[in-house]
């Protein structure tokens, strides 16, 4: 799957501003959730360091065909609290970290991905 690049979209999506951040979130949420354990959004946010609305959006991304069509189960606990579990689509290879689309990067980008000439600290993400 990740011979292709992740392509995000939406009315507020601006590639130069958002592609690297969303790709980093996607991968961080994937790494945590791929163990098949149940987690609430709060637990997932704590484990990844990303806000709850962002990790919720990445879980929705996993279900989309262009992001692999994975199974994301949800289970109602109580008082509006849900927990989630990811079951990866066995037909999709998710064995290496995806890169954002190159078009999303300006020539002087310092995001840390392979195509960029200068590497920066992951703490910036």
C-alpha cells in the first residue's frame, strides 16, 4: 500500500500546512492501534501525543478504501464513551512508514522525510 503515498483531502486541507502533520498522526495512531487492543480516544491520544479529535479522524481514515479499508470496531462503554479496536485489512501491506505526497512539500522543506535534504528532529511533529 505504501508504495503509494497517503493523500488527504477536505475543505480545510492545505497540503503545505497539513500533509506532513496528518501523515505523522496516521502512522503514530497505526503503530499504537495495530496491536488489536481496545482503546478509548483519550487512551489513544495519550499514547500518541496527538489530540483526541485528530486520533478520531485518523481512525475514520483507516476505514476508507484509499487508506486500506481496515476494520475499526467501536464499542459503547457508558455516558457517551466509546472504545475502538483496529483489525488491519490482511490484503494490505502496511509494513513501512508512509510518506506524504511530495507535492505537499516546498523545495526548502525540512520535514525529515527521505526526499528532503535536511533532517529535523521528530519532536517537531
